[in-house]
C-alpha cells in the first residue's frame, strides 16, 4: 500500500510540475503574441502611410503631364482637321 500512496504522490507532483511548465509557456506565448500584434499594427500603419504618399506623388506628379498631353492632343487634332478640310 505504501508504494501506491508514494506513486500517486509522485504522479501528482509530476502533473503539477507539468501544469506549471505549460502555464509558463502560455504566459510566454501570450507576451510574444502581444509584441507581434503591436509590430503588425506598426507595420500596417507604415504601409498605409507609404501607400498614401505614393498615391499623392502619382496624382501630383502626373496631373500636369496629363494636362500638357491633353493640350498637345487637342492641337494635333485641330491641325489634322485643318489638313483634311
């Protein structure tokens, strides 16, 4: 009988140690998850900012060029119409 009682006590201690180890791992993973979420949020904000800058650059940079090309296109169309008439 003594063996059974010691065996049960040893198993209980082993189980308790395993539970503590798992709780420590969960705690560590939870902290790591918080850090990764914060980094993800920061990266998303940075990418959104970069996209906004690129969009602004494209719209501001090409708008004068587009206007210039449209004006040139109109001049060429008028010149073509005059040659055809």
